[in-house]
């Protein structure tokens, strides 16, 4: 079978790459039949040129056109969902139902439609009008964005259909999507619908381009290239830090979702009050998608005591009885084994499985490890090794002081959860510990596990370094996620007819939407008073 | 005379530094009598510890307390203005009137009072409430901020009273101010009022600390230190890039205002229509404060022709007849001479002064240089050397294509100006060139020179790299400037009584202010409907 072409400047073109790859059927480990190119610089170079040419055109596209593209794209994905989901199932082993069809597909469609709505309405760009000084500002598109998608959400975080893609396009930027090599056919089927939707919306053909795979060096070269405005990435810390270094050196923004242990503190009153409920919630969250979520609870902090012993036994029982699916790829499997071995070698006790050692299993069964807080404090770096998959580490503290010390050593995380009793008996401990946890996470939860990342305007799927590269931005949550792909642009005494529509005296109606604008300090959907 | 103490943890303490410095009287070049320490790590280390301890306390301070501090501080600066201005005049040679007393002092006070108002009101933090999912988010303080002030605005950009300081405090962060060694007595007199204002407001004493000077290495070590959350800097590109590298490596935000040529395009119709007016505006802007503004117009693009010859002659005449003041320091003088020599060595023609060579003068007289667009295009890097002071470079293009090419080689700048005729004859050229200029600048102006940076909520005193380190943020313009010193924080199912006041159902009244909040997609000052 011939190698699939890449999508450059609106056309499916044969890649110049001599190297190719095939994805595996994640359930069986066997290679799938489709062959895809590992693009070299010449493909990326062509994509950058086309994207740079498309950027000023896309900047002048109307909000309604951007919205039309995103909503048409959503409709077309929906109409072709069966084929797309079948490909994703084969490539990732994620189940068709409920995961792909009932959860991830609707999430993807909702996200695209929320992006359409935000693009059309325009409040995301924070328009500000100062009539006294005749200065006006808003957030405007940045230029070509490289979106690098992860392995674990073939639809909702796919580089060509996920949250970063949606945000970058909705903000008016061309996207060069770099698919994940674990699911190229899924990505291709999505891209076909994107191409059709671009045409319906009348957007520049190079607004969406697709490269299936490239070497790390080629990716770093793309990030450094002056034609690229910014990069968005979801994946491992190692790859993310390399991209960050390249982007930092070139002076451009990098929005990175790199890694997170998502610490969970369960205080003793809560454990005494509702042990089974919390054990169920924890097992559900820790083992969802075989633990392959960015917000998987990887590190749980507990106070030593009878209720904690009972809780550990309850989790052990659940981990042993719960099924686990195939992992997303051989790389995920070997990474997981390596991380478990690292934790165990540093002294973590493997509570379950009793034998054999989980790092000798393919894939490892659900794995629960424990350490004491003293152990953690002796080597906080190693014990914050992320074990991406169905493994989780409990840290047992002797007292509240130790808990506070552990918290003070936590790296930046996407989320942090605190479980407390409903009777108030944990409240003084909550009040002592919550501020320290708050500062180290993007999203703080109460009595709730971290794995549900709602598509909410109040969501923060971001957090302090090294969970991301900047604490002020979120990858999920429209409209805020759009602002990552924008620059602040001010117009000082610019003649009225030369202003962008959103900053003109008359608030334009895009579809049936009107932006909220700050006019002389007041937020309003009105026109500037004449 | 003994060495002045530094301000650490709320007390004026003797520095441990063996090294000291004195500022010069900028008008005479002679050393002033006061002696200040060049702090070593131990001072900075103490400041970081105190700031880290103050951060959680400051986070819990009420918005009204932050506002009280800022407004009290403004009042106290005002009450002590004569002494502060006298010190600034001696240290910088900037004239008392109108500059320091009638322009910079009121600007500083207005900025502090705008910061007070923004802190109290809270809309800056973009509160978002999603009642359906019970998720709420806002921008919250980051932690200790190192503010490094520049030489050219001893009050309005001073590390302890300027825009970065005001924004960092208004957002709820402790500040470690690193003053500029050219004006330590000004900084000290300001700091004394800050200390008194902290006490009035009941804020933690370490919320404001002052170090007069430190070596570059000590500064980089401070930026890398985990106790520091972010750094703000206004100054040279070289120092800014070193700070950026250190902050990038440590994964923390750096807000840098580094350098800018502020290109001005004057189209031929405008030059024919109002040559004298534009010549006056240009000379006023280029020579204001002897050219020592961040937004000084350093690079002017013109089309070859009779009107351009006339314009050059008009500027030459004005440059020769206008007085110029002493420069801010010997370092500024030697930097300016070096830059002029670099431009001339690369082939720029010195239109004025006729002789001697300006780089042999102390200080140089007002200097006008010209090159052709071809020369520029042969070495765009060298011809974008910033000559900070009373020197300006004109680039003469043969045709519109060359102008477009020059624009395409421009680095990121704070501002860009376009002058056009009022009759419409320049409009097609404007339409062709403006988009390219727009993408390279933070603030686009029409028929107006760039040096007035209004304290407007629509201001962008920022721009694409390397004028700053991130295109999405502004150093001037409240409330947007506050968000630089914040992280996005989301609360997911957090119990009502544990939410920060701004995110509770009832919109708190701070003073007589209420924040605008996005509640279920609608911006409102109302409470959450019960």
C-alpha cells in the first residue's frame, strides 16, 4: 500500500519523506496496514510558507466565517463519526462505547461548537475602548500555530480537532497540526472533514495543514522558525521542555501541558465518614481509561491511622478486581513499567500486585504503591515521577506537619483535590493545608476526583510550572483558551474606518452575537454613545 | 558618610555588602554625596525569604487594604513631592518643570490611584462563575515579584513606585524592588513613603522591600530562585535577554520591556499636505527628554522624492536649533555614541551634525542619520541598532515595494506610526503597508507620534519579541497590566464558604466598587441568582 500524502496548502500532497511508519492496533500490538510518512524539513518548510501566507488572509476573515468553519467541521465529524471512531478504536484500544462514542466524540463536537460561538461573539478578545483618549485595544491573532497532539485523546485533544486546534482557529490563526503517530488514520479521517469545512466557510486553504509525524529535531526547527508564531503541545515533560527551550530562545509563546501528578489529600474525617464512597471515587478516577488521563490522580496524601489502613485495603481490593484495558501503545507500556520500577527502587512498597513485579508484566496490572512521608521528604524529586497509566502512589504522613512539608515540596500540578468530612471535623486541617495546595495547582477541587475536565468557561486545565509553561493560561475552557493564541494590539488615534470591526463605535453583530466591550470602564454590548 | 541601609522585611537594615556606589549629578557628572550598597546574595536571600513569608498573608489581604496602601502611598508621595523631585532632578538632570513636577509626578500618582481602584473593584481578575458545573475561576496573585526599574523615569517607572510596582501590588503580590543605580536617593525617598503607607493599610511589612543595586549575577540568581514567582524589567535588550533566559529556565514568567525603534512611516501625501506640522511633531517626539523614551521614534521610513528632501531639511534645521539636555548618565552617553558610530560605520550618512563626528562629542548634539532602503535591506540587523538618546535614523525607499520589504524585516516594536494625507491620496499605500506594520508592533498610531503613552485601559505598552518577552501583555494600562502578575486559578466544587470573596455567590462590595463577573456567560455586577 502506498504512503498517505500530507495536507499542505490545501492539497493532499505526497510527502518528500523517505521514512514511513505504521500505527499499531493497540489491542493486539500488531501493525495496522496504513503507511504514513515521517515528514522531513521540506514538508514542514512548505507548511510554514503556506501558513505564513494564509495568516494575513485569515486575520481578515470575518468572525462568522471562522464560526462557520468550526461548526461545519463539527457537523461533518458527527456525520462521519462511525468511521472515525472505528479508526480511533483500532489505533488506541479505547472502547467505542462509552468512551469514544458517548464521551469523547460529543466532547469534541461541543468544543468545536463552543469555539464557533466564541469566535463569532468576540468577547474572548477583551475589546477595550477609551473614547477620551481615542485608544482602543483587543487581542488579535498571532500567526501560524504548530499544534502537537497527545496520544491519549484521539478526538478531543487531536492536533486537528481538539482543544488547542479549536482555540487557535477560533482566535483567527492558521494551524499546522502535527498528529500523534499512534493514531494517524483517525487524524487523517478528521482532516478530510476539515478540508471540506474550510471550503464551505471560504477560508484560506492553508488555514489547516497536517503533518503526521516528524523527528524531534524537525519539530524543534519548526518552533525556532520565524514564520511560526507559537506552539501548543500536550505530552511528556521531556518533549515539552525541549519545545519550551526552543520557543523561549526564539522569543515566542509555547503553551505546554506537560505532566501532572494531581495530588489528592484525603483527610481522616472524610475517610471515617464515607470510606466506601471515596474508595469507589478514587478507583474510578485512577483507573479511568486505564489511568491514561492528564488529570489522573497519581499521588494521594493520607494521615496514618486505622481509617487509612482500611482505605488502602479497600483500594487494593478494587485495584485487584477492576479490569484494565490495553495501554495506548507499547511506548506507554514501557514508560509505565519504567516509572513503577523507579518508584519501587527508591523504596516504594508495592501493595498490589503481590507478584510478579508489575514492571515485568505486559501491561502491568493495576498497581498501588505506598511510601511514608519521611521517604517522600528524603527524595521528593524521585517520588514525583509520573507513572502514566494504571498505577498510583500513596504517601502516608505521621502527622499534619509532615503533610504540610510534603505539600511544600510538590511541583506545579494541573489539579489538587481535598476531601474533608461534611461535619466540619477536618476544617481546621483544611484551612491549614489548602492554601499551600492552592498555590501549586491550576484547579482546586473539594470532595471530588480530578479526572472530569468539564468544558466550562471557568475551567483551568493549566497550572504552575512544570505542569505547563505559564501559570496564566488554560488549555480547556472557552473563551479563555483562545487568548493563548493572540497578541494584545492597541490602536491609538487610528482613523475610524481603519479600525477592526470589533473596535469601531458600532458594535458589530456577528450572526446573532454581540461582543461585550469595555467602553470607558463599563462593560457593555452597546455601541459607543455618539 | 555612612552607607544607606536596605529595606528588608519592613526594616531599614544595614546591607551586608562591602561594595558601595554613589550616583552622579547627571547635569555635572560629579558624584553625589550619598553612599548606597551594592547588595550581595545575602541581602537578596533575606528579601526572598521575607517576601515568600509575606505572599500568603498578602493573598489574604482584602482588596480594600491593597487599595488603601496604593492610595495612601500616592497621597504621601504627593505630600513629599518637593524633596523627591529635587532628588530626581539632581540624579537624572530631568527638568523639574514641566517634566518631573507637571508630567511624571502626576502620572505616577494617577497610576497608583488607578491601581488602587482596580484592586478594590476586582474586574481585572476576570472572575468566571459556571453555576451549572459549579466551577469558578479568576486570576490570583502569583507570589513574590522582582521589579527592576529603568534609568529614564525615576518616578513613573521606578521599581518602587512605577507601573510594574503598582500592577504587582494591586494584584496582591509582594514586591522586591531593585532600584536603578542612577537615582538611588529618589528611590529611597519614595520607599520611605511606601513603608509608612504599608503601616496605614495594615499590610505585611515585607510586602515592599528595596535593594538599591546588585550585580547581574546576583540578579540572575534571584530570578532562578524558587521563592521568586516572576520578574518585571524595563531596560536594555542585553540585560533583558539575560533575565529572560534565567526565568525561562526556571519556568517562570518574565515581563520585559527591552528595546524598541518605534518605526514611523510618513507617506508622501501627508508630507506634501502638512510638512511643517509633521516636522514639528517629529522633532518634538524625537527630542523629548533628549530622546530618552522607550517610545522614542528611532527609525523613520520615507519614500524618495522632493517632499522627503524638504522634510529632511526641515528636521535638520530643527535638530540643529533645538536644545538638548544632559543625558541621564555617562552610560547612556557612551551607549548613544557607540550606537551612532555603529550606524555610521555601516554606511549611514550623518546629515547633522556636519562636524565633528557625533560620537566624539560629550554628549552628542541632536543627530540625524539617513540610509537608503537598499542599505537597510543589505544589513537589517545593524540598521536596527537602537540609539537611545537624541539620534534618529531615516530610511529612504525608492518605491512602495522597498517600503514593504523594509517592513518585512522589522523586529518586534512597542509602537508603529503611519502618517497619511487627509485627502485619501495615501490610502491605497496605507492599506498595503499597515497590516505588515500592525503585526510587528504593540500599538499602531495614525498621524501621531509615539511618545505619549497614555494611562489608558486600552493602552498597550508591549509588543512582539524582542520589544518584550510575550506579545499578550502590557506594562502600562490598568487593569490589563495587573494580569501579568497572576495565575489562573479554578475552583471545582469547592464549598461555598471556602471560595475567595470574588467568586462567592454574593458579589462583594469593596469600598463602593463591585467586580464585573461572567456568570453563566453573561457579564454582570449582580450576585449569582439564588
